[in-house]
C-alpha cells in the first residue's frame, strides 16, 4: 500500500497515496494507524486528498480507527476529503463522527497546540 507517515506539531499525519481505498488495502492501512496509537500518538490526521473512492469496508475501517483513537484518549481527523468520498461518508452517517477539513493545514490547526 502506498502510504507515508510524518509527524508535525505532535500530530501523526498519515498520507494515503492510493486513489481507491478498498478492502484489500485495509489491513496495511489500519495496521499503520494502530501502530501509531501503540507508539503513543494520540492526535492522528488522515490525509485523503488523493483518495477518490472508498468502499463500505473502508468506511467501517475509518469508524473502527475513530473508536480506537477515541478510546486511547486521542482524536482522529480527516483532511482533503474528495467530494465523492465525502458523499459516501455523509450517506452512511460517518460524517457525524469523523471531523473533516478541506486541507492538511487547516486540519493541523484544528488540533490546537
């Protein structure tokens, strides 16, 4: 799976480089985020700016990662969500839990200091 992880201002930023985030890739994706949580990261930002399509399994995975992050006392946010992906998140009600920001910079700012 094409993803990178960086840290800035105490925030773990996971940049997904895939255009389609679907079931076959979810083990690597969720494993990367789970590793961050296990390492003590509590502020996690998922940069989805390159992702143009998600399936229902991905939405379930995002909700599970939200649950894990919240249970660890942290917060999980999304940045750069494309319109088609935002529509899927809204249709399923996931947008009620997953905070979305138009770009990485505004998402990083939303975490505060």
